[in-house]
C-alpha cells in the first residue's frame, strides 16, 4: 500500500498547482491538445507549459502521443480515478466520524 500512497501523493501534489490544474481541466474538456493549443489561453511560455506537463506525466495524470510531427497531450484517467476513489473513501470515513460525533453530542 505505501507505493500506492506514494503514487496518490504525486497526483495530489501535481494537481495542487493552479497552472497544472488548469491544464488538466483543458485536457478534460478538449481531448488531446498540442502545446500551442494549451498555451493559447495562458501567459505562460511553451517551455513553462511543457515543464508543467512533464510533472503531470510523472504523476501519471497525462501522457503524450505523437501525431505526425506534433506532440499531443491527453489525460490519462487511471490515476485521476484512483485519486477520486480515495477521496470518496475519505469522505465516507468523515461521514461515519461525524455521525458518531453527532450521536455523542446528542446523548449528552
């Protein structure tokens, strides 16, 4: 389980940056996009966007594919799905804990 936790920590760390989160949002909405398309709506250089994409790729959130001479970036939903399941589990655990706290307070 520690390896899985390390992988999830990399996902959450990668998504914790506003620029990277914006890039993931763009890829969710637009499918595979080129660096030019990803930089069109931002003031970050292509090199800067590439560095952010590489962090996301190392976390397993995005992957690049070749389309001719162009390098396109697309979302890899595997790690996102794992992070979502983890957040859902944490949410359920919080619901149980808060339910116990509520029962305790009401019994006093």
